[in-house]
C-alpha cells in the first residue's frame, strides 16, 4: 500500500492567462507531473511577459492522476491554400461530413464572423451549438465554455513536433490547437469543432471531428480581421452539464497522434 502511494505520480494542471483590461493577450494550458511544475510555470510566465500584460494569472491545481483520461490527437489533413470565402465553404462541407447540419454550420460561422460575444468581440471560450438546429446553448455568451486541463505526454509531444516540422507546419498555435481539439473530440456528446483565431495576423483555422480528423484551412478569415472564435457542436438533446464538466474539469492527456496528409484538393 505504502509502495503504491510512493509510486503514484501526482499531476498538476497549470493555467496561465495574461490580459490588459478586458483584452486577452496570451494563455496557456499544461498538465504535468510534480517535478516539472516550477519550470513549466516559469515557461508560461515568460510567454505571458512577452505581451506586456497589465495582469497575469497563473493557477496551479493538483489533479487526481487516476482521473486522467488518455486519448489520441486526430489525424491532420492540410487543405490546399485558397481564399477565406472558399475556405469557409470547405469548412461547412467538412462540418456536414462530421454530422453537423448545414444550418448549424452556417449559423456558427456567421456568429464567429460577426464577433460572437455580446459586445461583438471575441469570446473567452467557445460557443455550444446544437448540431441540428444551430441554436446557441452556452449560458454565458461572453465567457462561453472553456476547454481546460489538457496536455500531451512528452513522448507524444516530441513525435508530434517532428511530424509538424517535417511538413513545415510547426507553430505553437497549431500544436496547442491540436491538443485542445483532441480533448474536445474525447468529450461526451460533441459532434465537431470549428475554430479560427481572433489574432489579426493568424488567418488559419480548422474543423475537427471523429469523422474528418483535424482539417486545417490556411484561411478562414481576412488578414487583419480581429474577429475569431470557436464553436463546439453538440448532439441535439445532449446532457450539457456532462459535456461542460468534461471540457472544463476532467484532466486529459493526449498520448498518441495520427499522421499528416497534404490534401491535393
Ligand atoms: P485562439 O485560437 O487562441 O486565437 O482562440 C480563438 C478563439 O477560441 C478565442 O477567441 C476563444 O473564443 C476561443 N478559445 C480560446 N481558448 C479556448 C479554450 N481553452 N476553450 C474554448 N474556447 C477557447
């Protein structure tokens, strides 16, 4: 019993959020064993300070390691470059393939394109969208639902970095979005995810689902546009409390990944 207690790895969820006023500047999510807590917290803090924040919050919470859910990072398909209007059409088609109705796909896309928060800006988290009717289901349309408490194992991280680098796609954003998408795909009642960034200089986005894997589009918005966001599509009539509890509370570690396909068109 004592030996078992000594061998048990204790994990911590580390979350960083940097802001200036109401503007989100930088964020980060890690789930690491005890010996890495100090160095990883410092790394996240260093990242935050590069943005001259007015305030930085770093939360460190112990995680019950036997509650960690393990899962795969989906296979990546890189779609051929095209303009954002074409990209959005292809993203709607991918969502349809994933089981989202065209109405729901278009309504999520319009909400992100118009600025999905109550003030017309970016939300902190994601919209929850009924995958059939396209209705928004999240209780707070400014905060939305946040996927947190996730990371990938060192072995999977090294291997994923190699895969992305070999194909010329290594970017911290892509790496992190893949891990977030892996957790979202593992959540109960989720049909698919749609995302493009609110950063004005980052036009790429993706659709992720069990059917389509992670489909990356080079442009889902015009360069310079400050609007971006995320939509998590849920099965009609789903138990939302269960889905939100998984996304926000259940620790998730991606421990493997699929391949990368460069789509010809
Ligand atoms: P980013 O790709 O980091 O630029 O984020 C794009 C949008 O996704 C943000 O505007 C938020 O609405 C949403 N978002 C960012 N982080 C999360 C998260 N951890 N969980 C859910 N939604 C998020």
